[in-house]
């Protein structure tokens, strides 16, 4: 059975078939994998596929969410600690490295890791051993690393913002997930799959007409698969049990989604047409960067987007003048 039949990939883009082949090929090895791609392209799904098809699938994959681990607790979270190692360490604790022994450790958003955190990770990755915080002896583990990032890690290495020695140890192979706007043939397939899942869960019989599928393909989906699914969810929740999703439904859902960001959140403001969204994004981003003197966190809060999205848009729209060290 070929890969198209095996995984139900009929009608999808050659890019998605290529990615599926890579995931299957490298899942069977013990190589560390770097998953690269924009936010929402499905990197965590890819990590789960790699683990599920690997020989380590008897144990649960362990996830490290770098963004949600404070620098102060980084070592304790990953390597554990012994009782009394620091204030609040009331008992011994196993870290995520030990939990992932014999399994896969998925490090999400590794590009957000500080240089200090990277230094702490280097020896455990290289030697497969670590010392718990406050401990006197080292522990050995057998861990496979799968990492995800929406950053350009090689460029960060050149700029000395990411350790090259750590990158080379984690980058056994890189699999890049292209943005949804670069594989438009996948959009109707993903939409149909999402509707099918919704129907199965809720006992409905909702369909998507051909015009709606074409309209979905025209939108750029800067939030990728995640944004597409959220948009469809808004439509599905308001549809009759046997209704059909139309082009008008898609346009209304996209407009509702765009309004808070592109019209300043004022429901009385005019919604920006889809074809003008990219231009509006750039103008609003520049305005926000000026207002907050380039502070990416404040810009993200003001626009109700993630900090990673701010960095991605800066790169996409070529706003190089705002990437100054004194504005970070």
C-alpha cells in the first residue's frame, strides 16, 4: 500500500506527501529531529506522528514548553531536584528528562531558549546524563529529542543568539513544514476533514459547497492550520445540523476574525477586505512598534497576538529597522 492510500492523502499537495514520507522515514530511526515552520503549521502534530511511528511509542512522549518555563525553574523542571536544594524544594522531584527516559522529549519553541538555558542543556543532550539540582550523583537516560521552532535557528547561530554546538546535536535532521498559503490544495482537504470530525462528534451532517472551498483557498491563513480550524469551528457551531457551508459563511467568519486586529477592536469600524489584509497588517505593526518603542511583548499584547507572531511579521514584511538591540 502506498503512502497516499495508507494515510488518506488523496487530493493533497505534493508538499504534504513529501512531509509525510519524511516523517515516516525518520520516525523509524533514532535521529534527533528539528521541526521548522511558522506558528500553526502542525509541528506538534508532526512530533506526535514521529513518536507514534517510532520504537519508543510504548511510553508517552514528554513535552517541554520553553515559553512557559521560567528561567529560575528551568533546571529543576528538566533535571529535577533533591529535597532541600532550594527554598520550596520540600521533596525530591523527577525532571522531564527522567520522565522521558526510553521515550521522546519534545522541546517546543526551542528558539525562545536563552543562552544560559542552552548551556544547561548542552551536556545532557550530548552525554545523555544529568545531575538533579542539589544532587550529588548523575543519572543516565536514553532520550530522543524532537524540537520545534518558528525561528531561523541557523541565522540565530550566526548572530550568536543560539549555540551552534547545541544546534548541531539536536539537528540530526530538519523537516520543514511549509505554510498553508504555499500549499493551497491542502486547504479543502483539511477543511473537509475538520467538518467530518465535527459531524462525527455532534451527530450533524454539515457539508461544504464548492464555492466555499474555493473561497477558503483564497485566504492567506497567516495562522496556518490552527487559524483554519478555528475559523471553521466558528462556522460549524452556528450551522443547522444538515446545513451546507457557503462562500458567504467563510467570508463572514474571516471578517469577524479579522475585525479585532485590523479595525482596532471597534465593532463599528469597517472590516478590512481580505485582499488588503497583508498591507493593513504591515501598517498596523509599524504603528504599534513606534508606539511601544519596539518592545515586542507590548506590541503582542496591544495587537492580541503572540510575541512569535510579531517576530514573524517583522521578518515577512521586511521591517528591518525595528530589529534593533536597544528595542528588544
